[in-house]
C-alpha cells in the first residue's frame, strides 16, 4: 500500500498502487470537482503536487508546471505508484446566480394540505387529503405553508409558499452537490449504478435540501415541522436520485423509468427534515428524459391550450423540447452536454462571481463584457460563452465550419486578441479568459444537438419552422440568453425572429401551481397521458441532421 496525503484538509489515505488521485480522494472523503465523472473531458479536477514527486506518479495526461516547485495535473488521469502529497484547490463559487421565478398561469387555491381548528377540542387538525397527518394544540390555522424544490441537474431552488395567499414567503438556492461528481445526466446515471454511488448522490443532495429548508424557514420565522407537503420538481433522473431509486434503467434501451410520478412519498422515508408525517409529491413525468420539470412547465405555460404552433425549450445539459400544434403535444430531449453550464470549456465556470456573462463588440475593436459580481473576470459562464461565440461568428473570426480565421482574414482591430496557431489558436477577451478551438467545438456539439432535436420534432409533426407562432425558452440558463446570440449561433431557426419569449424557471413556478391547487395534479396527469414522446437517440435521421446542425 502507498500513501496519499491531501492538503489543506491534512487527511492521509492508504491505497493500492495504480489508484488514481481522483479515486484516492473519494476514499479519503475529499471532494475534487470532477463533473465528467473522471472521464478526462472537463479538465476541472486539476490538483497540485510537488514537482520532485512526479516520479511517484504515472501521468496519462501532461502535467503543467506552475513554478519550479509545483506541477498541476488531472486527478482522474494520474495514477499513484508511490507516496505523494496532493494539494486540492478550494472551490470558489460565491454568488451563484440562479433564476428562481418563472411565468405561471392564474390558479384558484385549493391545496392538498388543509388545517381545521376544532374549537370544542382546542386543537387544529392537519390533513393531507383525507388523512390526518397531525393534531396541533390551539388554533394553528394561521400557519399554512408548503415548499417547492426545483431539483436541477446543476442548481437547486427552494421556495416557501403561503398556502393562504399563494405568495412566496422566502426562497434560497444552491449548487446541486451531485454536479461536482458528474455534470450531466448520463454521467450521473453511471455514478449511481451501484448502491454505494446512489447512496452518496442521494445523501449529498438531501444534506443540501435540508440546509435550504432550514434557511427559508429561519427567514420566515417558521419551524420546519410546520411544513407538511413539499413538491419535488426536476428531470426524471433527478427525481430518481432524490427518492433513492436506482436510475440505471434510464441509461439503456428501452429507457424505462422506475418511477413515473403522480404520488406521494414519506418525507421520513426520503430523509427530508420537515414535519414528522410530512409528505413529498412527485409530479407526473413524460419519459426517461422528459421529466417533471417539463410537464409542470407545460402546465405553467398553458402550452396545451395555446392555438397555433408553439415550441417550448429548456436549454441545458439535457435539452428538453415540447411542441404543441393546436394543443396536440409532442416531446423529446437531446443530450446537449455540459458546455452551456461552463463545463468542458477551458475557462468555463458556473454563473458565479467573476464569470463573464455578457459579451459585445464595439466599433474599433473594443470588447464590452458583463461580469457577475462586478469583479475581475476569472472565467466565462454559459451565457457569456454563447455571446462570445456569436460575436466572433458575426465578425467572421469563426467560420461556418467552426474554425478560427487565419490572422490575415481577421479584422485588424481584433488581431491582437487572436493568439497561437492551428489547433492551438485562441481568442482572448481578458487576461484570464479566452476561447479555444476546442471550446468552439463544444459549443457546436451542444447547439447542434438542440437544433437537430428541434428539426426532427418539427418533421415528426409535419410542421415547417416558418409555421412557428412562438418559441418559449424556459429555465434559469435560458433566461440569461439573448435572442441575437441564439439566432447567430443557429441554435434556433431563422424563422424565430421576433417570436422568442423567455419564461424563467417554469419548473419552480409549475411546481407552485401543484402545491397551491391539488386539482391541477389530475389535469397534469391528463396532459402527460396525451403527450407523444419521441426518442431521438434511436431516430436513424438524427446523426445526419445533427452533423448539419453543427454548422454556424
């Protein structure tokens, strides 16, 4: 056995020779961010080792010397063959930006949880449907609250809602801790394919959800034991993981979910710290890759009641699509990958302090950038990445094929920002922030997947893009995008000009509808039963359409 000593935690673990630093860290309980789950694709698991100890390692990826004493290398691609001291850089993602609100239809309030004061007994009965969940002393009917959790692949949003008024009392958000191990849905399914992996992902998620519960209840001055119902909204994989259900069937044909929603679970069974007899409602899902976040989004946007042709898109690692033709619904999803979340990008980061979130070019070659937290730029998040690539396409610095222009074809006012040669060429917008040729390819893959999904869904419905009446962009990430960038990139068809609306977090607002009016749960079940689900992964035309859709 050999020794791995991790700093700054000062934890030592014994492992067998040939163990990667990434696996040694997991055994030691050390968190090293690895959103690609150790596939060597994201470049985010960089650690530092003394240069003189490189002989104690087998490097499957080049090391990068920080100075004469310290080298940086990827934890997932470095094996230990001798005793090594490893420094893990600390995560710094302050000011994570998450959109917690979204468009929602009006609704009459008829919550599932009711409170009745029985004056002759001096007690309040708390009911969930017909079942009495608790008997509280005195008249506690004035305390009538519920919660929604939007469990996103990358971020979490918690909202405490007054069931009397329908108003939000308090809200909070956080990073989904699962994203530090596996960024996209497929990686997370693989991670949770063992009982140990599933237990780790669920327990880490519940730890953060309970922290958010404590936070919103403290703000409101309400004991968490007064919360009797919570709505979990999220994609199909997230609901499996939150419930502790093996998601592995989602990762193989015929892509069959183990849970389909439309029922309650005991909060005690899940491990959510609310009322002792609290319950958690899982909304109906559409398919393995079109989950409750989309079904409740359809409800919030009233998509099934709109006349004409409507396209609903949640742009993210798992790009989900719903097409409504006079209320007739077809839905699908396409694996866009983590580039839109800033992962697999050389200078990519999540939408937190220091992230470039907006990019525009001014006459004379000046570049104007918007930075979250108004601090020095240290990386670029998804919205900034899409702006930057779009502006470079507009200036003809990036060709239709995705390749950078040669120096002689680059506008002279921007030439000094173009560095390197061939495949190593990059465009720099700040001292620590640049765009590489590989980054451009990641954007092409992500946008190509979503555009291909749009084209195939339209084809399935026999509808041309010119017939679209409206395009509804849902989700926290989508809310920060600009129409101009979406059109220049070609993520949306050119017929989308003037038809785009940004709805915000409809996963959260749709979940709120179900919390406030239990009758809508039956309506949602009816909507879901009438949706035609299309699996693009097995469509023989997908590869051809995808390759064409990658072009700018």
